[in-house]
């Protein structure tokens, strides 16, 4: 049996040590700032969901779309993404949004997800430039030296990483080939989901500026969280945290990018507070956000969509997808007769 590489073992051990530090220092948390942070974070998610709602309205202007259902789909997906790896919550978001927009298609709804990337990319670039110029943020060549088990795994297995990227590329090509017979209709639906970006003024007004408003609440949320765990809220510290989040988003193989965030935050704030305090914060903010987002996500599922569990949503999504395939096959068969 091949032994597990030392960096991965250290990364996993460091993560659970940080979890232990969090529970050890639970009594020292300032609950007022923590609650304010969660309130700001919930507001951030709600504003982001409003921008997504505007994207869907532009794609389907003739349809009646209820904002509360789009909010519920967005919140539920975010909550699920914080407890499962590889952004599994996006499957929930796709299904719930599809069933909330009359006469919509999975292709158009899926394409609409990517409209948010415009703001994330522009703001993320600014944040990363700032983070890398502060002298405390790890440089890309040093990422593999951090005790982050997901980064360490791929750094220790470059052949596997190359294999994984190749498999994903081939899967994309195969998927495109399977759709080639209907590629024109497929791209028409994709373009429909991206409708709002072709109207630059409307996109800037209804998406970019709305997302920026949400980002301000996210900024405030992390400021309060830094205060709650006694790291200290400041513009620099918040931007460093957001820089860590930006890097973690690129490696979505653990729920919420847990390993990456914990390792980066310990490195970034090593000279700001004691090691125990930084370790507690590095996982404490993730635990707080995960519990909060999962709770309101489940609330949205139960009250808006009448599902009792995330598992029930996934099962309903598979059934809905299968019924659509059968209906499409019957339509195609009828056309050939």
C-alpha cells in the first residue's frame, strides 16, 4: 500500500488541530460581532440572489418569475455547497431554478450561472493584486508547501492532476459531440441565458452594481468575524481574507474550500495574533458560515419548495430530468413518423 505523503497528513492534522482550537476557545468568541457578521452575510447572499433574478428576468421577459423562489434556490445551493465538495449545491440550484422559471431550459439556466463571474473576476483580480503585494500572502510557487491537504495532494500527484484535467477535457469534448446534432438549438438556449450581458448598461445597472452592493455586506461580514475571533477588523485584514477566499474558490474539492482557507489564513495572520487564536479563526469563520447558510438553506427548502431534505431535492431533480428526456424522446420519435 502506498503511504500517504507527509504534506497531506500534516494538512489534515493541521485542519483538525485548528478545529480543536476553535472549540477550546469557544467561550472567548465575541457573540455580538459574530451575530452581526452572520446578519451581514445573509444580506450579502440575498442581494446576490437579486442580481441572479435580474439575469433570469432578462432571459425570460415574458414569464412571471417569483423572486422568493430564486432567493430560495440560491440560498439552498450555497448552504449545500458548504457541506459537500466540488460545488454539488449547484445541481440543486439548477433544478430549483429551472422549476421556478416557466418554460425554461437547463441550458439557459446553466448559462445564466456564469453571468455572475464578470463581477467576481474583476473584483477578485483587484483583491488578489492587493493580497500578493502585502508581503504576507503566499506566492503561487509556495502553495504546495502549505499544510492544505487538497493542494498538497495535487502537488504530490502531478500525474494524477494531469490525468484529471485530461479526463475533464475529454468529457467536455464528448458532451459537445453528443450535442452536435442539436448544437445550433443548444447555443441559442445558452445565448438566451446570457441575454443581459449583451445590454451593457442593463448588466452594469442590474447585475454588476447589485453584486457590488452585496460585496459591501460581505466585506462588513468578514470585518465583524475578524472582531468576533479577536484578530481585528481592518480594511487590510478583510481584503486578505477575501484574497484567501478567491484562491479557495479555484480549488473547490472540499466543502467551502476548507483545507485551503485554513492553511492560508494561518499563514497570512501568523504575525497578527497568537497561533491558537489564528487557528481558531481559520476554521471558526468557516464553521459559522457553514452552519448559518445550511440553516437558512434548509429553511428555504422547507418553506418555499416543501422539501424535507437536500437528498429529496436531488432525487426530485433526477426524476424531473429523466421525465424531460423521455418527453424529448417521444417528441423526436413522433417527428420521424
